[in-house]
């Protein structure tokens, strides 16, 4: 098993499963909003019901994301079903629990996300079902979260009439770590949080303890933590495990591609969390023109690289808010491969003109500073107008950049900024989208010294969006682990 895959081993087997509810957590009231959004994903074994209802095999969890009956789960929950359709167990206020068939709508195996739809739509019946809102803004380390999952009380021989137990163990976000979830796949950024998960938790939502809005999906158990995350976890010596979740970012990318709306968490606000259709209507009314970042992640720093690098992209945000026609303007391997893998999951709200969605080209800059580089060794990149020799539309791109110098040795995350480059090539409206180490102030002062060439639209200079992803110099050796392990939690 290669090093990234060694970070996530597979745990399965019905005979050794644990069927307990966390002792230190109160049992939630049946029918509350979070509980009603959950649904065990199962497969019926018998054609006829017994006195205990229908016998089934329990695989994991899913949760509803809109009132049209769409739900999300981890793709590996469905891996044992092959050509068989999955089902969910639904509770009703007027009748015993029953099974409802699911249809697979789309799957992202690389990032372990699956989109399903229940038929007939349970929101049109008398089921105890609710929608779980999604949070686009990723929680920072220290943010309190919990993983909510249902499992049958008799895991070895479950039936539809059996009681469903729910676990809600709480913990804090520890850190984010890139890992390869499947052999040959691109790396996925995982959210690590400070509590264990049980078998059968796969696909369950990880929610903000404050808002009960989903920030991720349970992936498995992470067995090795960095020293900083281990200290934050508060775990005793010899027990360095944590839970890993796939951030909701990858689910939003899948929903965007399928044109499926979701309910946004109120705490995110319309500008950060609204579903595409509602946000499009709001943007049309306000006359907003430029594309708006919806969900972005950085790229994994290549472990084999001893030096830094910079990648410039010119990309089109289409009318659905997806990136396409991504052109590499500058950059070298292995950085280009990491960047392309990352931006293909990005999503935006499209640009609007005269009340209609329009296409618009944007610029994207990824700046990788070499791990452990000393202060005072900042590099200047001079590109001499990288698009001057080309005709046609293009996004804004820098002609001169300088790597920022950030004080402190414990910088772990990447800073993501968005800005607008006007018709004269001036960077304006700089906005911080991600700042896990509170260093964006230093980054901004450096970035404002950069020089840009403006975008071209129908032969004329135009203002447009630019996204800047900065991984600054670290004053100490890199903290990225070479031998980390994690454990998926599949119930079969």
C-alpha cells in the first residue's frame, strides 16, 4: 500500500460491529431536525416482511440536502452493492418504518462523494424527513463539530421495525490533510476532527455544533496526527486517532455539475452558501456582473518537490459556474498537475449581465513557496506580459509577483484571496477567502505590490476576477507527514 493510501485503511465486517450509543452523549429526541435528515443506507434481503419488518443489510448513512428527495453519502458506502440498487430506512409518524428505493444520480469516486435520489419523493409523504443545510465556508481548527449517524440496534440481524440508535459524539476541527483515497486517484483534502467514529458511520454528515449545518461527510478514522493536531485533540498518550471527513466542498462541486440545488446554512449568508438557483436570482436583481467564488480549496504541496514554484491559469467560468477551458499560462510539473486536480473541483456563481448568466474568463495564481525556506529569500517572478502574444479573450494575470515573507514558523495552511483587476491592470477589491493561520494581512501587503495585465473581452481591456492561492515560506521544516494512516468506516 502506497503512503497516501496507507493513511486510510478499510474497516468492515458485520460480525465485529459495535452497536452502542456514545455514553457521554444524550440520546436525541426522535424527529428533531438533524435526526430527521439522516437515513441509513441498506439493502433488503427478504422479499416478504416478518413480525420485525423487512430484513436488510446495513451499509452506512446518508442525509437529505433538498426537498426534492436528493441525498448525499460517501461513494465507498455503495461499493459493495455493485449493480443492486440501495434503499433507505425511513420513519413515519403514522406507520412503521419502511424501505424506500434510491437512484444513483452521480458519483465522484476520486473524492468519495455520491449523490442519490429517493423515489417516490419522501417529502411528499408523511415521513419524518428534514433537509440538512450545507456550509460552504470551511470550519477553522478549534471549531466544534459533531458527526451524526444512525445505526440499527441489532446490527447482526437488522429489520425495519428495530430501533434506530443515533450517535452524536462531539469534537473540534484539528487540521486539514491531503490524502489519496484510492489507488491512482488525485489527492483529496480531508477535514480531521477530534473524536473516533464507529463502523457504519461512513457517509454520515459532520455538522457544525453551533448551526447543525453540514461541513463534511464521514470518511473514516485517521490514525496518525501531527504533533500540533495531537496536542489540540486532548487525547491520552498512545491514542493519537481522530476522525476524517470529506469536506462539503467536493459535494458542492458534484451538485453544481448536476445542476442540483441545496439548502444553505443561514450563518453562511446568501453570498457564501446559497444554492445556485436562489443565488442566481439574487445576483440578477442586484445586477452583479463578476463571477463569485462559491467553494475553493488549495492544492496539495508536492511531497517530492524540494523547491517552490508558481502556476498561472487562464480559465473560463461558464454559465453554470463551473471552470472550463483551463489554460496553463506558466508553470512546471509537479505543481501543474496538483493545481489542475484542485481547480477542477472549484465552483462559482457565474457572471451576470442584463439579468442573465454569462461566461467570463478569470485569472488564477498558485504560489508554492519551498518548504523550510528561510526568511529573506523571497523570489520575484517576472513574466513580461504572458498573454501579450495571444489574440482573443483571456483573464487577468500577473506580469510580476513576489513571494510573501511571513513571520512565524508554525504556518500550516494556505491563504486564498480573490480580487478584481480593472481595465488598467490595477488589483482592487481584495478579499480574504481562507486564512487558517491569520496571516492574510502580511500576504495582502505583498500581493498589492504585484503587477497585472488586464483581461481582454471582445478585443478590449476589461475588469475581471483573479484568484490567488498562496502557500507562504515556512520558517521551520515542513510538517507534512510521510507515513500517516487512516481507516474508513464501512458497515457491511
